[in-house]
C-alpha cells in the first residue's frame, strides 16, 4: 500500500502543480518524522573520573572552577583554592571537588540518584557514582531504507536536551539519498524546503513528548543563581539589613505588574527574571531592598505616592541601587558577561 501511495503521489506531481507538489511534501514529512524512533537511555557514571570523561560535564565543571562567582580562585601557577577549602590544589582535584558539589545538588533536584547495592541500599563510598533519572534519547529510523542516527543529550546544568551528532553524515546526507531514490527529489531547492519541514516536524514531535530542546550555549542555571545569591548577600551588607526579608525571582511574570515589587507587609521582594540580563535583575533587587531598608526605618506607609516617579523614596532607591550595582560590578566584573 505504501509503495502504491508513493507511486500515485509521484505521478501527481509530474507536472509540478503547486498543490499536488505540496501534497507530496506533506506526505514525505509525515512519513519521515513518524518513522523516527525516540528511545530513552539512562546514563551511569561509576565515579567522578567517569563523569569528567563526559565532554559536556568536563566543559561545564571547568567553567565553574574558572569563575570566581562559584568561590574558586587560581594563582599564576594554575593552583586552585576554594573559599570553603583554602588548600591549594591542581585543576583536576579542583574539578573533582566541584563535581561532587554539583552532583549533590543534582541528586537533591532528582536529576540523578546514587548507585545502589544489590539490596537497594545506596553505596556509601564518597565517590560511589550516579545514574541519571532523566534520560538521553537515541533517534533512529529502523523502518526506512536509510540510516538516520543521532542523539539528544540531557544537560542537567540548564535542564534541557541538545542534539548531538546532528551532522551531515548522520542526518542530512541520508535524507538526500532517501528523497532522491524513493521520491525522485533532486533539486537543491526542493531538498532544502523538505529538510526545513522535516526538521520542524521532528522538533514539534520532540516537544510534544515534553522534551525541552536547547540549541544555545547559555550560562548555567547554577552559575546564574549563585551570582544572584552573592548579590543579595552583598546588598544586605551594604544596607545593613537583617534576615527578615526574602527575594524571589519570577520567570513567568503573570502576577507581576512591574519588573519588581516589594511588599511592606511580608518583606518579600519579587523580581521578574524572564528575558532580562543579570545586571538588570540585580539592579531591580537592589532597588527593592532599598525600599526594605526604608520600611525598616519607618519611612514607608504604603501610599501610592511613595512609589511614584520622582518621589523621595524612589529617588533614593534609584540612586542607592545604582551605587550598589556599580560597586558589586567592580568586585565581580564577570557579572557583565552573563
């Protein structure tokens, strides 16, 4: 039946009528996309050395130990120290310690679990190893006469999957051969259109499975959060604040009427983080924490006039926030690279 449908469709577009041509395109895209099997695969790291043999992990951990925001410093001899461990160490030992710290976070978040003994008990050795709870995916086409074969690797640092091995020999070239031999597609223009349609159809199918794709190289979520935590602590010291406040980042913003807000009743700062740079976010945090300081001093009553542009409270918050951000930026210049 499939061969008959293909024959009819090929005959229909012999005159290259646009409607019939699009009908063939739609059929091809559906056949290819639905023929791709998406198989989960769970990764096991027997120990930290095995984990750092993974290029993705090694790259992320190397970035961490070379960024002061994570508390790491290195001297001219390339020896590393951490704020919680003043002893000097090699790059490999530094990455091992950072890896253990990171895996502890991932285990708490449920992205990995420690390897267990045959009776189900966690292995208690400090470097016992881990197994992923969120799979990678292997994409193959066993039902097509050509081999399409690539993977979606899970990146726990930004909670998304990225395509691996999506090179010409694994995806584009097999499609060219298939479209030429089965459907008689030979023109570059037709292939490029079909390739775009197939790629979109595959991406839509992957997203329907709840898989988040990442094709960008962004700063890790943890580095991002560490900078925010460091800045909140920095601002707390600059303003002489106690511990009677909280800062909450909102990545949605549906409940926020402005980029940031401060509640004088529960001392909660809420800041929109979606699609905003780190410098913008920390400036908003500083601004709202100045309002918290004003509240502590009895200078806020909750009247709308206090939040109006040009009010004494707003002028002070703007000026002091700018001062704090500039001072933090001088001590942490890497913040402007995030």
